[in-house]
């Protein structure tokens, strides 16, 4: 039996349609959601992500600005740009694409973004709000995963959820969102003993490791829900996830790469941007 494919592309198209309708309603009230995307340097993967974010903005009827700084830019150059964007009323949300060149401290940049414009939900104020369950913005990738679970009527309540990876962008907030929904959550990482054994107990397994084919069929419980957050390139340069495709024969549900979590992440960024526009205009 082959797992049901959780179609993030189709769900994204549906949600973006809803966002476009909401944008039209906001525009009728004189408010245009605006996103500023900042790219520092010329990392090819980041260039693709930024292009996809701009395209999504135009699909959703948003105003968008792209700011490209050279790889040699100083931290102060970036902080000055963020200060201008914080003060610009046309900009509802600011996204600085990570990773940044090594001369720039990521935490200083994240902290400089006005929390009301922090559509990534990376600012410590927003991270804290997520922790206590009283938030304005949800981090985009974990929020996209929750939307996919809801679409396929998979309820984490009471289930064993295993998140592999403990990054601030995905693993940690993913665990928190599953916990909010009453999952029993384990976070695994590179120091975890018997990682394969823990994964094999998961009803819902989320792989956010960054290594192609890391999750093999032996690590998956029969009929589990397997969410693949990985975005890797194999030897032929083809995009592939963290989950070995052979897992398709063992899982009940699985997200494809590409076309699963990726499009949902960008769609959740659009949702955060429209939310930011509303918050800033008391609508
Ligand atoms: N780099 C990889 N994923 C992300 C993301 O969700 N947001 C930002 N800003 N940079 C990223």
C-alpha cells in the first residue's frame, strides 16, 4: 500500500485564493498588505526562495519590495535598512532571508525587526508569545505543517509526535505547536540515543534534519503520518527531502518533496503579512 500524498501545492492554491479575497476586502478599506524581503549575498537557494516569496505576494495582491545587499555588506548596513523598513507605513511585514554572511549576527538582525512586522515570528518577543500560547504570528513552516494535518483531518491530540531537528526555525516551534494541540512530543537531534527506535514509535513523525534520505523505512511505524520538511539536493542536483521515498510503502500519509511543506511555508508567510497589515491598522 502506498501512503496518501499530502498535497501542499493544492492546499496552498486554495489558501492563497482565500488570502486574495481578504486582500481585496482590505484594499476596499484603504489598506494594502506590503512585504519587504531582504536578501544578503548571492546564495542560489536563497535566491530561489526569495523569488518564490515575491511571486506569492503578487498572487495574493500584496505590495512587495525586494532589497538585495552584497555578501560583503556590514551588519550596520542591514540594521539601517531594517530601521527604515520598520518606519515605512507601506511595509506590513519584513523578512530577512537566512542564512546571513558570517560577519552579520543573525540574532542582532532578528531582534532589530519590529515584532509587529516580524512575519517570520523569529523575534524573541514572538517566540515567547508562541511558548505561552498567545501569539499574533505563527512561524511559517510549522504553521504550514499544522494546516496540512488539519486538511487531512489528522488530529495530534494524544498522539506520539516525534520531531527530528531542533532548529529555532522549524524543530523547536514545530514541537510547541504540536504540544498546543495536545500531542505527546519528543524532540530528537544529533545527540539523541536510539534515534531510530524513537522515530519508530511515532504516530506523527516530522523530519527537519537537512539530510537527504535520513529517515529510512525501519525508522517508521506502519501507518504513521510522515511530514518531510527537508529541502536537499541529491548528487544529480534534484530537490529531495529528508525521507527516503521507500517510506511511501510504510506510512499512511506522507508529504512529497517538492510540493508538500514548501509551498505551505510561503503561504503561511502571506497569511502572517495580511495579519500584520490588519494589526497595524487596527482592523
Ligand atoms: N531560511 C530558511 N527558511 C527560512 C525562513 O522560514 N525564513 C527566513 N527568513 N529565512 C529562511
